[in-house]
């Protein structure tokens, strides 16, 4: 009995994680909900792995027993940039919503004593 099947499964799982985690990690860096004051680094990594596990399972079945694509580095960079853009877009949308909400609030009267 050889360890070749285990090696292929582990290699495919690592490739699947490499292709599915970067977007989510970049998103979590930008969005303030996952700030380091709220979540310690290990908790953020655990949350990212938990959230990306379903994606990694789908990617795993696509990369099973296939060689690593030669442009895997560029795919990873693309995923990081997409995560940053999604996080920045989310921040922009939240900022606009808060600004609109604050603009509709009546002005407070200050009491002079």
C-alpha cells in the first residue's frame, strides 16, 4: 500500500484552499466588522476557513487529479484584488447608507445654561 492517493488528495486540497481563501481573506482585511480589535488573528483565520470551506469543496472537485495551472500565481493575485474591491465596495455602500441616514436626522438643539 502506497501513500500516493493520500498525497494527491492533500495536494488537491491545498490547491483548492489556495484558490478559494485569498478573496475572502482580502475581504476580511478591508471590512471593519472583522477588525483586529474585535477578532483576534487566529479567530479571523478560523472564520475565513469556515466560510471558504464550501467554496473549497467545489473547487476541490474541479482540480482533483489535475496538475497545478501555470498561472496559479496570477489567479491568486486576481482573487486578492477581487476581495479588496468587494470589501471596498461594501464599505462605500455602507458609508453612503450611513450618510443618507445621518442627513435625514433632525438637527439637535443645544441647551444653553
